[in-house]
C-alpha cells in the first residue's frame, strides 16, 4: 500500500529514503508476529510531499531475499508516483543491519547506518499510537522484550572534527524556521512541526575553525550526527547507528546548564538541537549547519 501527498511541486521528486523492517506488536492468525516493512522519503524543511510505502512480510520469509524483492517493488511504485529511485537509504536498527545491507546490494542502493531517520521515527510512533492498537491480534504489551540498545563507550572526536574552539548557544525556534534561507555549504535541515511557541530557545553547539571549517563540515556530515547529550560532566555527540563521540569535558555548572537546556527542548520542542560550523564567531555564513533531535528511546 502507499501514501503520497503531492502538493505544488512538479515531478520528478528526489529524496533519500528511511527504512524499518521489523516485527510489530500484532499476532497474526497463524500465531506468529507480524513483520512489516516501512519506507518513507526523508522530509525536507519546506517540501510538503512525501513517499510512504508499507508491506507486510510473512514471518517465515523474513530474510534478505524477501526484503530485496520488496525494495524493488517499492522503487517501482515510487517511480509510478513521480519519484526518482533513492541514492541512499537510512536504516536505524542495528539488529537488522546485515539483512538490510544484503538486500540493498541486490537493488544497488547505498545503505547508511544512521539514526537520522526522524521522518520514519515520527511515522512509526504515529502508527504505534493510532494504528496498531486498532488491529486484530494487537498485544498491549511487548510480545517479547526488545533487544537492548548497544551503548558504546564514547571516544574522543577525531582531530579532523575538533575545530579550534567551541561554544554553547541557543536560537529561537522562529529563527530555525528560516534556516533554509541561510548561506551554508553543508547542511542537514529537518521540518519543524507541532510546536506553537516560536520563542522556545533551541540549544546547540557552535564549532569554529579558521583554516579547516570546510573539511570539518564535510567530515561531520559523514558522521550522521543525531543528538547531543550530557553524561556527568561530558558533552557527547551521538551519531550514526551506535557511535558516541566525546566532544569535551565541562565544568559542573556548564554541564548542569546544558542538561537543563536539552531537557527543556526535549519537553517543549520535540527534542530539537543544532550544530553549526563557522570560521569565526563573527562570521555570518555557516560552513555547516545540522538540525538534530533527541528522539524518545533512540
């Protein structure tokens, strides 16, 4: 089945895809768990259309062959709706990494192991809240304990990403809504939805490098930055599927202030954060700018 909302844009449409192939809290008539493939195009900050595709997999056919065939079917359906085949597909579940990679090799699409799958996670949360509970065979509690997320020990950021200096900062939400108009070389912007108070401060990290800003931005984009967190007195960057990078040690007061800022955004602004890269604090142009999200349970 498919769901595409096309408005005010002429095809062909281009976007990365985000994928989740996993069991759902539903027992089928044969007594086995429902397995489901969800695919969505990555939403852009100003684009209103989106490709979505769902296919249920028989529990006895959960393998890379079935998934590869399903990906080909999804690409064909996307083309029928005016979309180009994706160049990249992001997959966020580490436990499915090998199977997804094998399937993608059959299709000839690059797989990116990344939790920058905000569009998919929003959609999945919506289905878990509003769709699955209405399905026959729905299990109110988990069918089995979910696999524990691997929490790797944080390692220092590579020298190429450290820059010359850094500082905490905040931007009002209303400013972030204009980010698409800002001059920047590298970026990762996401839609801002369901937040009515545009004055909410969004916390972030500013990195500065006079001589290596462009290289730093390219390197950081390749890390697939997901969210900033504070553990003890350390500022960490979570990235990719399981990566955790130590940005810096902080004073106790600075760590407490950062925790409060991130908590406020988590509770009032869907966990929005940002990272920016500039040559100097006075520079008006961003060499790189990424919007991040602290998503529940991810």
